[in-house]
C-alpha cells in the first residue's frame, strides 16, 4: 500500500498551536438538588437517625429511601425509621483509597462493605466502611453497628456515620 500525500495547505506549528489553544474560564459553579427522599435521609443522618420509605404495594422498606417504587411503578407510602445496626452483606479489604490513590504502608487497609440495615427489607442497605475490626476477621453475615460522629460535627452527609463496627 503506497502512501499518498493528499493535496492541501499544512498549518505551521504556530498556526496549529493557535488553532487549538482555548482560553476560556467558564463559571463551573453548580447546585445539586438532593430531592425529597434523599433530602430527608440526609437531614435525619444529621440527627443520628436512619430513615427509609415503605411501599404497601410490595411491602418493602427501602433504604436509601425513594419516593417511587421501581417494582410497583407507584409512589411509595410512608417514612419509617430503621435501626443503625445491621449485617455485612458483602465487603472487600483494599489498600486503595476512594480517590484511587494507594494507601501508605503504615496505613491500615480500608474495608468498604454493604451493610443490610435492621428494619429495612432484605438486600436494602448502605455502602460504607467497617472499622474497629481486624480485616482478617470480617465475615459476611457479621453484625455491625454505626459509629456516629459527635452531633456537633454532623453535616447531613453519609459520613456523619464514621463507620460500622462489630456489634
Ligand atoms: Zn412497591
């Protein structure tokens, strides 16, 4: 296959640089609306409580809460407080941080886990961290309890729970 040079007018290096340089300073401020269900969920976390939503169509207690049931295709019905205890559904032990940076050799591994919360339906829970536990002793089915930040430090975020510990 021969290499054919197509006719045209090539750009000089200066012209090429000029053509791809974009000097924009866009305003990237934004807001995010957390909606009715997650808004209430976050507000309750600040108070040290976990709230879910029930659906009387399928009799599920959904956590995190949602205003619409994806199984019944109908609005959910009631708010329901659930416990801050639960069971480890799945977990992993990792030396990689949330931002994909590697943990230092002196830092303990992280143990992200899905915790099925007592009072919510089977399979409903929170993705969070486990703490105060030897990574080698974590088991699926292990009972855990939330360790909350002190009330004055809570902000209405999932990190108002520091981690879940064996219970
Ligand atoms: Zn339903």
